[in-house]
């Protein structure tokens, strides 16, 4: 019998647990350890943040589902890793601390045969002074509770505008190295649309602020894409969208401090500037959780498992941007030092950024971190689960399932508006995520036939369909596995 422990119940952790349980016989134990009691479909936080969807519509409790599906569950958070066990426990284990219930505050050694670290990122708000969700007129849509608060703040500003007060709205990234520009991009389009619905759009000045060196970078170095019969840069597409909606933009900006209604930032030119606002939604920096690891003699071996995020089968050799290749990126998400540990999704340490790193004239890094959310999280979690399943069934290590961000595509749909007829979707499909300049030298490292953009109602419909389809899949309803990651 094998015991597989999954840390985290977000997209990666939940996908891995679902596939493991479906494909392994009941003699094998699948256990999820997560501090969260609910599963949430994060992409729909955007609609929660504009008041068009209640947060209860995008989440469900984990424990009843896991109990029904014979998946173990502990509401606890990982504290430290012991991949060799210790003097009193011969099996590898994770030290976890309960965060709820009668065991709250107590720690437990959770042993495993295979470990999947799907803890995702720490939302590192404290990396930017004063960036606190719900404080200083700043908000977040990174969790459903954050999105609820964002709607409260936005609704308050809307009511003020209805009373005749003009407002300044600032949306984008809240740190010089933030990622997830796509979520902020979708939110700014939805906020702009919502102001129209409340007949107060003319009372608001809306500004995009981001660490991107150009619009449409999205942490992927931008894209050259097909757009109908044309070839267009992603920067041109986003500029067209913003100009059409009268959204201003500030780029190459590293936000470093927030006060009540004031964002302080540094530009790539080395200037220090401020932007005032009445409502802001700023994505924080993402970081690892600061886990520690120890060997069987309790010596610190953190560097064998973590480089901020977890070390996997990537090439972490420091080298200049000109020498980066798609071969640097991992394929199996297996830790090279402890082969029974894996880290899919956002939990793995990327070998480097995707966008070219840039520093300000003062030497400050102002450049997006690489995105690994959404489709990549689900796909990498499934391949990790499949490799563990094959290894258990074959009685020996099997790594036949592989998937690098250098040969993996992703689709991003930014839907503006809510409802069946009232909305428009900006759809951008990219292949591969990490550009391959050797294979596609004439199209900025990507396949033009598979990298394209579109705007229209169809994309909005697809976004709505994905909301219901992926919640159906997450709830493991009949034939859920037929819905692709």
C-alpha cells in the first residue's frame, strides 16, 4: 500500500488528488493537507469583486466531498519537511500544524510514500509597505474573501460617484516583481464595464499601473499573435482595448509603498513618482512560504528542497538572458534530491523569468515574475499524478508523463461584464508559454497558428462555460475526468 500526501487544495492539489483517487485502488491512501476548508474557483473572483457573483457560488467545502470520494483530509498547514524521517520516525514526513477544530495549534508528523507540494504561492503583501487588503483604499481579488471586500470598496466609490463626487481608480500590480497581470487586466475591464452599468463611467478616471515594460507583456515577454487576418503584437491589442475604453496606463512601474490613497512607485527611468487614487486593486508579489527542511539528524537541508519555491527538474544554472532556453524548464516537477517529492503549479521554482529582466536606472528590478496559474497548474498536477500512479502500479519509478512550459500552451480569457448577453471576452491563446526562439525564430518564439487573440461575445460565453464546467469537474460529478485541464 502506498500513501500519497498532497499539500494544498487549490487547482494543482485538487486536480492531483482527484486523478490519484480515481485511478488508484482503495488500498492506497490519498491524503490532502490544506489550511483552507473550501475549494474556490479563483478565475471567477473577478465577478465577485464587481458584485455580480456571490462568493458562495465559486466555492464549496472540501471535507464532505473528500469524505464521499474516500480522500483523506486534514485542515492543517505544512510547517517543515523531513524527507528522510528522523531518529524517532523512519519514514519521510511533513510536520503540519492544525489550523481549525479541536486540534488547532497542535502539530503532527504526517508520513508519506509520495509527496506532492501544491501549496502555491504566499501572497506577499508585506513586500510592499502599506499594501494591505481593505486598508489604505487598496483591495485584492486573490481570494474570495478579498474579492468580497473589493466589491464593498468599489460599491462605496460607485455610490459616491452617484452622489456627484469624481473618483480615481487604480488597478494593476502592487510590487516591482509581481506576476498575475492577467487577473488585474480582467478586473480593470470588468470595473470599467460596471461603471457603465451604474451610469457613472464619466465620473471616473481609470488607470492601469504595471511593472511590465510594455502593455500586454503579462510576464511572458509579450506575444506576436494572429488577430483575424492580421498579425498583431499583444501590446498593440491591449493598447487598442485601453484606448477604446479610455483607460490610462503607467508601465515600467515598481510600486514600493502605499499610503491612504497614494501609491509610490519607481520607473525604469529611475524616477520616483506618486499616483493618487480613491480605489485601488493591486496584485501583490508572490513568494514561497519559507518552509524549512531537515535530514534524519535534523541538520538543515532547506537548500536541497527550496529555492524560494520548491526545486524540481529545472536547470537553475545562473546564466545571462541571451542563453536562456526552453530546455531550462522542468518536465516532471520531481525534486532531484528526493525522487518521491513533486511540486506542480505555482509551487515549483522557475529557473528564471520568461520576460527579459529589467532594472531601473537605480538598479531596482522592475520586471514581471513568470505566470504559472490556471491551465499550467492543472496540466502539471495531472502529469505528476499520472507518474505517481504508474510508479505505484509498475513497482518502479515511471516518468513517462512530461510537460514543459516550453511545449505547453495556455489560454487566457478576460471577460468584461456578466450575464448571457451582456459581456465581451478578450481571448488570448499562447503556444508555447515559454518562447522557443530556435523553433519559432520569426514569430517571437511562438507558433503563430496557435497564438492568437480575439475580442467578442463568444469569449465571454466561453468564460461563463468554463466557470460551470470547472466547478462541475472540481466537485467530481459523473464523468468529470472528460473535461480537460
